[in-house]
């Protein structure tokens, strides 16, 4: 099934103009469950041609190719069904994308989803996190792994950050006051005008607080979020952040199996890899990198050096379980 987001105007001549931007969206449930996947195609100039997908070895999708016609500044989403798939522990699935017969380019598609579940917030990553879906990415050779759960009361998140040392706010160095922290972005959709931003801030090496940076009710000075629970722990070259955000603090975001929301995360690591951006793991085009404060709140003590972060949240889904 092909869904066109924009109709082509009558009498508009389409040609093989500049190659369009093509992006495979991430899965919102595990691929073995047979989800419908989507591909975004956007063209600056009027364009027509064929877009073909080659999934990972051993997979089968239908259809695997589309005939597309777009006007100038047009865009569309193309839908395909995963008929056969095999999952892997890395949660990384290479898709080869070719446009108009040109050489294929590989895009890494992941499962970006929060299964139903709950975890203890103590900074220790208990066994319950094995039922979450990991999103792992590297910045400067150091890995960050993010996992998310939801239930009727809260959205619970962990971030496992490889780093030599943890620099809490209470020991910030220099006039800049830069220190380690986790910054979260949530919204009802990626293009939502209103969003929620939170800062998980290590106050000491073993205690963290969760503050609201933006959203309904946000106050000057980044007040602590009522009912939120946060923890941090550093051991053997790894810092673990955990936070549980009460759903009542996420106005406009409805947690329910099958619903979509938008999410992203920044790790501020001034003594190590600098600014780490979850958007780098979610197959987003470089054009969506924008220097703050485009869609991120600049806060005192943040580490904004390095590559500009991706602009706001990416597609995520709530699912009933990891299976």
C-alpha cells in the first residue's frame, strides 16, 4: 500500500530532478511481529522515479519498491509490510535504499519503543531492564545505551553511559559550572509545538534530582518535578541514570499500547565525549541537526560543545511488551 501525503497538481510537469531525501522510519514494535514500516520521501524540486528497499538478509517485505511522483517541496510516506524478519540483540537493522536505480545507500533502522513494564529506580539496572528494548550509540568511541518503560503511573527511563568519571553539579569546575546531566525531550509528536523537557541532574556522585526545563507549568529556575524519582550511580567506568516521570507531568502525551509519541535524549559529558545525542542512533538526516536553542533548552552548566544536536524528538511507540 502506498500513501501519498501530497497530491500532484494538474498540469504539473514532473522530471528526474535532484535526488530526493529518503529516510526509513524506525519500527515502533519488534520486526518479528510483522509491523507496517514507513519510508519518508521529500523533494526540493519536482521529482519522479523509483524508490527500492532491500531489507536485512533473510527478511522479506512487501512491497519492496515504489513509483513516486512529487511536486517541488513535496513529501510523502510509503508503507510496506514486514512479512518475515529476524531480530538481533544489537537492535540494528540495515536497509539498502536505492533511488532511481542509483547505487544503494545503507540506513540503519531500529526499534524505538517503550514496552509496558516497571523498574526500580536505584541506579543499578536490575534484571527487569532485560525486558526493555535497548538503543545503543557511540560518541567519541564511548557507548550510551537507552531503555524506556511505561505503565499506568509513569514513564521510566535508564541511560547507561560509558565514561571515565562522573562530574556532579556539586563539584562543577570553572566559571562555566559545566557538569554531567541527562536532558530529556518528550512530545505528542515530533512536530509538536509544545514539548516537555526535563533535566536529570546528579547533585552528588550518588544522588540525582529531576527538574523541569520546559513545558506546561515550567517555572523559572528549573524546579524539581513533583512525584518524579531519579537516581545516579557510577561504577567501573559506567554511569547509570534512572528516572521515573509521573504521567501526570506529561500533559498531551498519552501512554497506551499502540500509540506513538516523540522522544529524544542528550547526555552532557563535559569531561569525556562532550554532548551525546540519541538522535544519532535514530537514522535522522544531517539536515535535522540545528544549533540550540532551536528545539532544546539551553541551561546553565550544560555541555554544548561539538556537533549540534538533532532538532527535538523522533518517532517512538508504546507497546504492550518486548515480544
